[in-house]
C-alpha cells in the first residue's frame, strides 16, 4: 500500500456552497419522489451477480476462489517478530502487536456485522534472522531472489516455535528500527510454490515493515488481500501524482488513510457478509430505504436493505449504497448515497471499482481527505443524479428518523453499460 500524501490547506467547501442554489431546486423537485409507482425490483440478487474471471482478485462473485480463506468463520492469525544481527530492537513485540490489534480485528468485526472474528496470536519474543537487514534489499518493488531468501529464512527461524498448521494467516513483523527495513514494502505476497512447514502449505504471508506507530488501518488493507480483495488505488507509472483517483476515501482497499474506510457493499457481498433481502437487484426501477453500510445492528436484529445493484452489461454493474458517519465510517467527510461501477475483468490496481462523483465541480475536506475531489461524491438529500450514458437515475428523497436513506432508482429500457 502506498504512503499517501497529506493534503494541506483548508476544507474546500466554497465550490460546494456555490452549487447550493441548484441543490435546493433539485430538493423541491424531489419532494414527491416516493409518491408514484415504479417497476418492482427483485430481492433475488443473482441476476446482478457478476461472474468471477481470471483477473487477479476479480470482483466477480458467483463463485469463491478456494485459493483464499473466506472470512465467514473465525480465522486464526499468528504474528511473528523478526529481528536482525545488524540492529537491536528498541521495542518489545507486545508494543508492535498493539499497533495493529485489537484495532484490525475490530475493523472486521464491524465490517462483517459480527459475522467474522479475526483472532491474532502474537508471539512474545523476537526471533533473530540469520542475515543483516540490509542484505535482504527490502523495498516496495523487491528483487525476487532476496525476497524469497527473506521468506525462507523467516520460516526456518521461527519453525521450532510456531506450529504453522494451527493458523490461517501469517504476519511477519520486522523490527521497524533495523536499518534495512523499508515501510513501503508492507504487502501480501502470494507464492507460486507454497512454502511448507509443519506439514502445511503456506501460500501467502503478510509482510509488515511498518514504522511505529504505523499507518492507520494498514493491516486491515493487507488482510483484505488475504481474502481475495483487490487494490482499488491507482499507481501512477512514474510513481508521482494522485493514487486515489478511483475511489478516494471510500474503502480501505483504496487507502488505509480513508475517512470512510468501511468496505463497499459489493465487497461484503463477495465475502458473504451481505445477502438475501439485504441486496436488491434493480431491473426497471425501485423505491428503497437503504440502511447506512457501516451501521452495525444490535445482535439478532435485521440488517435491513444495504445494497442496490443494477446490472449494466455482461462484465459490469452499478452499485448504490448509503454512507453515514457511523461504525467504521464515523470519520467520514460527507454523508449520502454513494454510486460506483464494478468491472469483474479488471485486475487489482487497474480500477475494478470507480466511484462516481455526483458533485464533479466541487471537493471537500482538503485538510483530511486522501482525494478531495471524491470526498463529496455521495448524493445528498433532495438531489438527483443521472449516470453518464443516460440510462440510470438516482434520486434521494431524504432520511428516516432512524437515519436510513430513501432512494428512487430508475433505469431506461435500453440500459447498455453505464
């Protein structure tokens, strides 16, 4: 995950305010939004489920890729702490473990509405690697030969202390103060040929090279890859420019710094945390009441309708969901109805999800947002938006007393790919 740039300056509300007059007119037009009938949507979401493709971390979800653990049960994760002969650690392992847990487990508990528990088992001692940290050449784009040596050395060094067969996920945490450690190298590495220890094939590991304290939510992002979720950021070819043009703040797989990092509803559908009546496949149109995606219901209570999907082609769909300042999204810059495109054939890092900016001439939260032009992307109360292509329109009537959003979605007869 890239080290994001902090945005300075004051919040960019001036342009958003300049559009207030237009918004008020739209609000007047939308006051009767739910009065008339529209074509019924189906509570069977199957027609809107894109098929999984061969793309890396494909967002197709008709089947699950069994090469990855699905977080629909409790998963066990071991954290091992690696030191090097060229540096004496300044911090004990329990301090570094506390940098990531219980925060990472809490993120997934909230995102899954309590359906999934990630249990971390941090080791209590440093394990010495056989070579100096500088020998391994640790960096973001890591030479494969030295990187492979790092993994072999790490597994051999800890094998007599750790029973790898007892764990679903392996976090290799390097001494952040060792001279050869580069925090930009934190990532998930998948092995073409699994490493074997304790009779278990280790197919991937999470390499943690974070400074202390680390980037917030960084381990939630990396763990998302363990569950076959794609990178949603855009990496410029020259390494310069904006990384967050696809989704901005709106999913932890886009940025660990995002102000609204809860997972998209599409991701939650893929992971098995949403289904049934919680997803509506819109075919023609629908009047809906959408519960905010990050709102965690009381135990045993219904989640309500969370996600509306419009199939726009054999390999594409539009998703519509509510985002409010609750749960994982409590620090969000703006609230409203978020609209985004999904492409099942686009690989990780190529833009498989694109948030649609319903306020393209304004931005918000320049002092906090990872990408201010998308910080005000959601559609607000009394506003309407026609998706480019002219076939899908979303109108927001308002909010209920409980904080849910009332929405009308209409589609044209010739839908095409929006």
